[in-house]
C-alpha cells in the first residue's frame, strides 16, 4: 500500500496523494476526515510511515463496523480493502478545501490569545502581534517569514484566522519543524481559500532570500508601515 502512494520512498505521503488513495476504501467523507485527523494528529499536512499505517488500520476498522478511534487500533480485523479507481464506490475524499491543518483545540487556544490582545474591528496590528512572536525566542528571520505567511491578504494586520496560522507556524517551529517558504494549501484558512490565489500588490515570498536577521520585514500592499519593521533583538 505504501509503495502505491510513495513509490520513491520519501517517507512522506502528502494530503492529496493520501486522499486519492483513501477514497478508494468506499468510506464516507466524515469517516475519512476522522481517519486523517487521527493519522495526522499534529496537523502536519502529510503522513509519515507510522501515520500511514494508522490510517490503514483505521480504514480496516471502519470497513468492519468498528468506531474510528485510537482504541480501535488494538482490534484484530481483516486487512483494509481498496477498490480500483474505476469502481462505482468512488467517493469524494476529505479534500484540502475543507480540511484545515489548524486543529479545533488549537484554534480555541489561539482564539483566546487573539481576544486577549484586544483586536480592533477583528484585526490585530503588527504592534500587538510582535510581542507574542518575539516571546517565542525564535530567530527573527523565522518570525519574519511567519508574519509574511500568516498575513494572507497582505493588509498589515492579522484577523482571527490569520493569527491562528501564525501561532500554528510558531508552535511547529518550536518543535523543530521548518517554516515553509510558501503557505501550504492545508494551512490556508477555509474563509480565505477562494480569494487567496492572487492578491493585487502582494509580495511573493522568495525562499532564496530570507529577510535579514536584524529585522522582521512585512510589506503590506496598502503601504501602511507595520511595526514589525526594524525590530532590534
């Protein structure tokens, strides 16, 4: 099974590849969504070898009438069955359009922090976000990238969903995961996906030229300077 979705053996199965494969199980979208969340508990947006095996075991459990939860992993069940792509049992996979890598419990925690920073009209300025980012003690170039990625509409402010993206990236970085050079589709908030493909005046993130370490740069499209400019250590 793993070879089918990871023929070059990278050790990672992306969300789209996993979804295409798992939909051949004939299970419903809701069940597949639960399986994905349990197999990717940290919301990384991909499955490692262990996560993929968890997904397969849960598919087998669901196909045999058992609940989809971690305790079901200890049950003895027949191997999972997957149908050919021409099968009439084909269903829509848990698509990246509805799945958001920020988990519900994470979002609740981040929303609490957001509200504690006293947003104005549902937005936090760079002034208010900066201390939270700096408190992580991450390198300034990393924090600059976090800001650029999370300010999805490039207005120099973060709304509640954008703030959740920023916090998610910070927590991942604190766990020694690299901050991506571009925001993966699974991390774009559902509320912004239809309008997130092109932003007039948006500055693309250039992986080859990270911001200098002595400043956290953000370049909003509306020319309003943000307080993340020129932060001393």
